[in-house]
């Protein structure tokens, strides 16, 4: 992976997942079309995959933040392939972020 803050590996409820800090790098949420494109790319490598696109709100006494993340919950069959799949996910993220960067409103 080229940028560990864009994509990182985590574990939730005993399952491995890849997390994309999409909003930090794009300033927006991932579109439904982008999520479907990611799903199709992952199905070239896996039998099944679960993707969660979320908007989280974080607060403390000094700040407020909205975080847009895409989480890919990996099936057990992907154990040991996290690095390989992270490269695919990072390619998707970079392409999705880059293609909309130049679209004028």
C-alpha cells in the first residue's frame, strides 16, 4: 500500500476488514456507483464480500467531525490475503477520488 492513512486493516467482531478513509481524501461520500464498482472488482477475487459505506459523527469538547468511511468486511476465505486485497481497494479509492476531483459543479 502506498498510503496507510487512506486504507488500513482492522478487525471487528472477529472478522478482518479493510477500512477506507474515503472522506478525508475526497471531501465527500463514495457514490453508490463507486461502491458497486468496488464490489464487482472484489468479486473477481472473492466468492462474496460485504461493503459498508458509513457516515460517522465524532464529538468532543473541542471539535466536531464527520467521517465518511468505506469498510470491506472480508470473508474467512480471504484470511492471509489482506495485503493483496488492500492494493485492489486502494487502486479503487485512488481512481474514484481522482475521477471526481476534476468535475466542476
